[in-house]
């Protein structure tokens, strides 16, 4: 279709994009990122580089490590970085300070959370830290873990391993089937807030309430929602949550993940990976593990300082940026992109599998089309960076901090010329 398409008011989509970008209250944030003339719509895989990061990393390497060396654990704040940066992430996911610890990978934190959830529930074959049976935490004979059947594969792998280790049965269920699947046997429920393939946003408040009503422990994977939309962990009574920091939080490739442990669970959270960094007296070097108070018991070993402090620098772009404004722009961007796709792409060439309902949409658009892998390669060759998921999905991630309406219009125009 022609890119001279005009709407009912006689304006072209390019003109409308320019007007929307001119009025965008988040538009000024774009200048804080290192960008080029490509349309970058893959921030749901790897966020763009914030300009503050290279200088900070150089300081960490040359001064903190190169000159201060071991003194930087105290003088440069290395030791407290996991909790300090966790408190920086907390407002973005609706958590009060003191409940998030940063470190390790998402996979490791999913493992901590799932096994820890079963133990909080007194489920499986759990024995208390004193070696005795501890089955009275939430009551009942809880020997089942529910996992999102549409989950990112690693979450499923980890949940299966956790089930074997705890003596539980693993039961995959679709998120909307969770309320009917819950029972007195359910110990823990692991769900994704946003489906990584389709961009579907699941109903965290209602599902968390259903899990709580059943007496089980909820775990949410926030990898595709943190930094893109409000989460409300405290408000909605989520028990445990995990997330990565290299997508919408722009922490860089392999940047450390985080673990949220609700405050009223912290005294009883029994991590399956106790390490010297989670010990109440880490330098006591005692043979028995005594867990630290609070979220610190989610730590394991020595923090990955280089990537940790790069993340801290990256999070500075969030200063004075309300997550509600990010959500509003995300929905406007994805609406506008879908409108442009309808105008520019021949009918029947693509099909959106992302919900049209704002209440069910994350910050990405997934389009199904024939030969999607080849189409995405051609898009990338022409300066539109998205990604492909088997077998037939084109994924476009919209990071409102640096993606504009002009980007959305240009990407749809290039896509239209593929057919």
C-alpha cells in the first residue's frame, strides 16, 4: 500500500508521527542514549546503551579497580551495590525499599524463587533449617508446582528441576487456567507477566489474588514488563518476583538480574543457594550458614561489580521519569504502529497476535507472517531492527524512553515494502 496514506483529517501518517513526537513529554530522554539512524525495535531483547554508562565503567575500571583496588569494596560502595541498586529498581516495579537484591542471572534467581516458594509453603519434601520437618508454613500437603505453559523455556526448565529437587509434581497450565488449576496441593505458581512471544499482558492482580486465596506462593517473571509498564508488586501482594535488567532497564548484555522477596516473607525465606554473601556474618567464615536479615539472604557469592555498576549508571535515565508516562506512551506507540501496519502492509500479509485490548498488551507487537525469518533479515538489512521467533513471529519491542512515533511509522513503511 502507499505510504502517502492520509487519515480522515487529511494528514499523512508521517505528519501525524512528527506531531506526536513534537508533543512527546518523554522525547527529551532519547538524547540520553547512544543511537544511530536505524529504527531499533529490539529493546525487549537488549536495551540501547545509555550515554552515562561508558564513562562510569571507565571510572570503575581505572580508578576504583585500578587505583583503589580492594578498598573499593568500602570506599566505592561495592559491598552495598546489590541492595542499593535493588532500591533503585524498586519504584519501577512498585516495591518499597529493602525488598529487592540485584545479582546473578534470571535463571539463578528463578531457581532461588521457586525452591524458596515451595519452602515457604512448607511443601514437597522440605525439612526446616534445623533438620526437622517444617510443613506448617502455609498448611496442607503441598506437593505441586504450577508453571506458565507458555513460559520462556528456561523458566520451565528451572521449574522442572526445582520440582525434582523438592519432591513436587510440575504442572504446566495456561495463565488464564490457573484459578481453576489451584488446589490445596499447590505450593508455588510461576508465571510470566508478559508473554515473550505474543506480548500478551497477564492479569497479575487477579492471578496473584487467586494464588493467595488458595494458600500458595506466587512468583512472577517480570523480564518483559519491568521498565515498560507499572507492576505493583507491593500493592497486589506478590510474594516473590524475578527479572532481568538488560531489556527495558537498559543495563547491558548479561547485566545482573534481581530477586524480590516480599517483606513479610523475608524472615522465613530459605534460599536453596546460601553463600557467604548471604550470611549474617559474611567475614566470620563459620561452617554453618546463618542467613542475613531481609533481602540480603537472596545474595549468594561475590557480586559481579563491573556489570552491576554499569547497570547502576544505566538506571540514571529513569530520574524524574514516571512509569505511568512510560506506559501511556507505550500504548500510544503500539496503537500507532498497528495503525501504520494496517495502512502500509497488504491485507492478509501479516496478522497481529498481540492483543488489541490495552489491558492485555505489553510493550511489544508480534506479527505472524509467512517466511518470517527471511522477512526479518530483510528488515534488518533495511535498517529496522526487530527479531524473529519460531516458527512465524516478527517481534517489535517498543521502548518508550528512546523509540518515537516516527520510528513506528518508518518501520511499518519498510515492512509494507516487503510484500
